[in-house]
């Protein structure tokens, strides 16, 4: 089993990896499918199903789908250009692409939110269609956005192609138990094994430069969130808080009046800064999803700014270790809120961050596995119930608490010798089973929980 660090951490756009980035990626893939087809196309249609329908507007799924069909991708997203293209499409009912005829597309009639017919493969399903001059569908594909920006066609999902199809890697661990066994036999750390796997597929320069880019984007997102204020879009009128809290924390520095627990406010503020940017549609890094994008960078920033001896040269070790844990969770359970609730998003992010922090603070592979287990165990059962389908309430604060749990989990693990009662594999399997049994109302549909018990406007 191999999932690259660049699969677990993707540079993209908010507010959701599965509901915004995934549909945009699927639409881009459909354009490629059209390019390989011999047909002469004159129009496009799309239908959104399951969670993509129920919370699609709040997660900008409609917008992302249209932009994807217009040739946009998350990695190269340009907000100003996107606004201009959307305005042109709404005004003319045409999508203009250099390698196609003008394609008929009226967002009001050709993009359907189908609340009544969930697709069988995954809660996040969509069907993309291309039509001829008479408006008849002549090409069609079903896509599933399976979390973290990962997209599979119906055939790929049925064939199990969400798992690695490439050549063998040096350390092909599929479980935490295998990971620990390989670490003991090789004498390598988890990060070193993960790096060896990466280098079997990519060059050292690609790996080094790519991880530097990931942290640059994460940190830049924190900085934007700490300097921007105002009201978040979407209608809930949620006020950004990260800047005000950060300003207050800076003003209190050196005054000897702060209680020790104020360090939690620093962690929360870093995480909230990221998720406020995500809620505003800014550039973020999936870690492993957009909805949980604040946890891991907040813990890295906490470590760099507040822990003696921290050094930026070890951020790579943090990211590699975190990606190894995230890969185990995705492979054996899920990182999708629509599939398993927020335990799969913030819970996975906290486990990844706890493992990364434990690693850079000198933890053994056993202590790292323990840290990840503690963090994941204490998110088990967490529902995904975004108010009005927006990645704002409770998502923004939840990332702050996820960061705090991650740091606490790493600290507890470092106080022990790595021996513990509940294995990480058991926690991951429990999360999978809990997600399977969880009612769909609590899996990113906004049909239960906080989403129906607080005012939506």
C-alpha cells in the first residue's frame, strides 16, 4: 500500500476537499474523457447526488463543478479569472474552451441537485454528461469524490483503484502493526521509511521541493488568516475571530499575567486562521481534507513558535510521519466526512498531527503510533453536521480543539514507552465501523445535529 505525501497533502481551494476540490477535479477529468472521444459535443449537463446535493450550495459544489467544466483545476485556481468566467457563463449560457465548440450550459437548468437518488458507490456522487446538437446525451460518466480531493470513476471504485496501482515500494506497510514491525527490522524511523517509499517513485529534489512548497502554503494560509477579518460568506454572518484573538495574545506577551492554559488559545488561533481562510474560499492544503485543514499546520506552527529546540529543518520529518499515518487511516477506514462523519476528518487530522509532533520531538516509532492512537480514539463517534452546509460551524472551532488534542496526545505518548492497551489499528477499525453504523443525517448532509438545532440564518 502506498499513498504519496502529495496525495495526503494537496494544494487546493476552499471550502471543501470532497465537495469543492473533488467535483472540480472530476469535471476536469470529464473534459479529458471528452477530448479522447470521437463525438462532436455541443452541450454539458451535471447532476449532484447524496451529500453533494444536500450540502452542495454551502460547500460551493455547484460553483466548483461549473468551473471544472470550464477548465479550472484546484492547483492553478485563479479567483479573479474564475469570477469573470462564471459571469460570462451565467450571461451567455455557454462554456468556452479552446479545444471544443462553444458548449451549451445553463447553470440553472443543466446543473441538477438530485436529493432523491443517492448513487450506490459513495455518499459523494455526481454524473457528468455531454450532449449533441439535439441535446441528447452521447457521453456520460459517474464520479465519486471519496474524500481529501480523491476522485474515482464508477468503474475505478468498483475495481478497488483507490489503492495503489504502481510498482512495489521498499516498505509496503498496510497496517500500523506492519509499520512498527518494518521499523524494528530496518532500524529506520517512520519518516525514513516513508521517504524511502517516496524516493522509489520520485526524485529527491521533487520530494524536498514539494514538501517545502506544502509548508509554505500552509504557513501562508495561517498568516492570511491572522491578518484578515470581517464576515465570512454564506449567510450565517459568522465573524472571523483569529485576527482579534491573535492580536490580544500578542499584546499579552511578556506581561506575566497569562495563565498556562493560554497556550491552547495560540494553538486554536493558528487552526482557526486556516479554517476561516478555507471558509472564505482561500488557498489551503488538504491535511487530509479541507474541513480539517487547520489542525496539522497549527500544530507545526505551535511547535516552531513555542517549543524550545524546534527547527524548520525537521518539518519534512513531521509531514512524512503524518502522511504515513494518514495513509493507514484512508486505506483501512476513511478520511471522508460524508462517509464516516467528522471523526474521519478532524479525527484523522489530529492523529496525523500527533504522530508528526511526536516524531520531531524524538519519539520512537512505538510512541508515534501511540500518539496517533490517542488522538484518533478520542474523536471516535464525532459527527459531521455543518450548519447550513457551510464549513464554518462547528468546523472552524473544531479544528482548534483537534490541534489541542493532537498536542496532548503526543505529550502523553512521549511520557510513556510506547506500550499501550489499544493499538492504532483497532482505533482505525473502530472508526470504520462507527462510520458505517452512523446515520446519514450525521454524515455531512446537514440533516441532523447542530445543523437542525441552531438558527441557519
